[in-house]
């Protein structure tokens, strides 16, 4: 299920865009759930509640809080949402791309460009969804997308994977799981813990706060390199 948000103070345009997105999803046999916000402040509150959307179509010129400010808020909570500005104002384009906007659609060109943009997003979603860790036991076969993994820790000779949904124990050493993940977004913070950079919300001294409010203390020898890794990761999203 693809979750889509449309944020625009023009209700008639929301209805138009919603219909076109629904038609695209129906033609593509793509299950989707669309939420519309004519008041950008309501979307702002949803972000505070950590509501996730796969795609956000957002106007720039809106009362109270504009699209750029709202996008900055979005990126504080979710760096993976595909952000598309649908607007008549292109003077903010440079700022928009600095917020990792996937694309801009001029409202007068909606018919010509919407399907192209959605096709591009779907290709990217399929590409990223192929990045998953597979857990196989005698009784179970399960895969977890990398982006769902918050952190991993050692439990005796096993590894516990903490995801946004649950915790799963894997009968493998932590070092083995780390090698199998083989991704730069996972880093050691101390001997028994590995974290996903995507889910770090902040670092104070050696204490690292994660998206689920877990706080993990970095090893003294690793603290500086971890801080640099977080900085580099965040810089790529600024």
C-alpha cells in the first residue's frame, strides 16, 4: 500500500490532483491510500505524530506555513518520503532541491508531467524495496527492509534486530549479520550494538537518540567517527 499526501490550500486543485493520482493507481493496479490537507498546519501536526507517507505532493505558496517550511519539517522526521512540489512558483526551485525534492510539477502542466513523475517514483521505490535482510530458520522465512531496521544488538551468541514493527532474534553472531547487511548506513557504535544512520535523531556527547527514543551510548573510541558519519549522512539530505 502506497501512502500519498496532497497538501494545497486550493481545495479544487486538491480534488483534481487526487482524481488524477487515483486514476494512475487504478491503471497501474497499484494499491494506494490518499490523504488530502487543505490546511498545511494539519499536515504539520501529523508529522509531529510521526505519520509516514511514501509520496507527498505539496504546494509552495500557502497561508500560515509555506511549502518550503513544511518540507523542512518533513525532512526532520522522514528523509525517504518522495517530495514533489506542485506549484506555479519556481523561484523556490533551488531551495526545494536542497530539501531533496524528487521533482517539480508546474500546475499548468499537470496532465503532461504527473504520470512521468509517478513512473519515476515507482521505479525508485522498487529499487529501494529490493534492499532487505532475509531471515531463514527451520520454521520461518522472513525479510526485513533495510529502512525498517532501527538497530541491532548482541544477545549471547545471537543477534536481535529491532525494527519499526518488532524485534526478531537471529541465530547468528552480530558480526556475521553486519557483514551480510553490507551497507554503509549501518555502523558500529560500540561492541554489542549496530545502528541504522537513517533512524538517528540526535547525538549528545556519546549518547545517540534513535527514532524509537532508544538511547545508545557510543564507545569512547568510536564517538568521534560516529559523529562524523552522522554529519556526513545528514549533509547529504540538506
